[in-house]
C-alpha cells in the first residue's frame, strides 16, 4: 500500500470562540484538511454546543471541508439545516438512528458525504451491513460529550478491525478517529488504519499549533 499522509481535522470546539475567525485562520495556515464541527444537543450526549448558525459562520470563513459530527438524537430532523449551513460531510451516530440506512441515504440525497460514528462500547461489527454505503466511519476513542478526555487504548483494536472490514468491503471509505488524539498516540492510531485524526485540545491548545499539525500530518501508513 502506498504511503499517504494523515488528514488533520481540528475540532473547532476547542478553539477560542471569541476569536473564531482567527482560530480558523490558524488551522488553515497550519495545513489542516477539514474543520471538524461537534454538534451536541444535551440529550444524546451530556453537553450542548452549537447549531447550524455557527456552522454557517465557520463555513463563511474558510474553504476547508466542513466536517459536521452530529452527536444528537433524531438527527434526520436537522440534516438539511446543516447541509444548507455549508457542511460538506455529515456524520451521525449509529446509536442515535432508528433507521440508519435511511438516514445515510438522506444525507447523500443532498450531495454531501455520509459518515457514521460509533461510541467506545459499540463494536465495529454493527456497521457490517451498511459499510458499503458509507464515505466515512468515525471511531470515538473517548466517550462523546466533552473535550480534553484521555484516549481509550482499546480503540486501537477497533480501528484495526474496521480497517480489515474496509479492505474487503469498501476500500475508498475514510476511517477517522476522534478523542484524546495527541502527537504521542497519533502514530499508533494511523498504523492501525486511521486516515483522518480529529484533534481539538492537541491542536488549538498547543503552544505551536503549526508544529503540532506538522507532526500529525507527517505520519504515514
């Protein structure tokens, strides 16, 4: 397999919201590939963040891919709003969707990429029936709801399992990992099969975000 550089997706949730445009500019100059938007509703996860208006503001400040992660109950109600706000790809949670295939097809009907995320306690096997329909799988390596948590080591085995499934069923699918990513563990995560790393604290709270980004993006598989 040809070596490919790692995609970096800074999580805007860890940015300084009083200087949102400047934070996005820092990410752009550092060479980030996506801008990751964590949307939480206080129901599916125990925290509330922001909605389509903030995503729209972010999209108006950058040409980066807007990667919207819906950690919300009944996401079908809001998918169109987040598409209109400027999302290029939308990820929903397997645990939050009663009819996951229908939700994935609904996302794709708007011409954007569709992803599914799984929580730490959810096995990758639940995605087997839908893997061929996905552009992206997001493996949560912390329990969703709050930034700054420590990486759950068992996530490495899940990434390996998912990578093996991907090779057999959907080689073009992207594997992303979100939660507790640092320069120290990024190499192991990528070696296991990840293509894209979501980095919040490790990027926006770094003393030198550009150096942190360069360290992550230099990792190849």
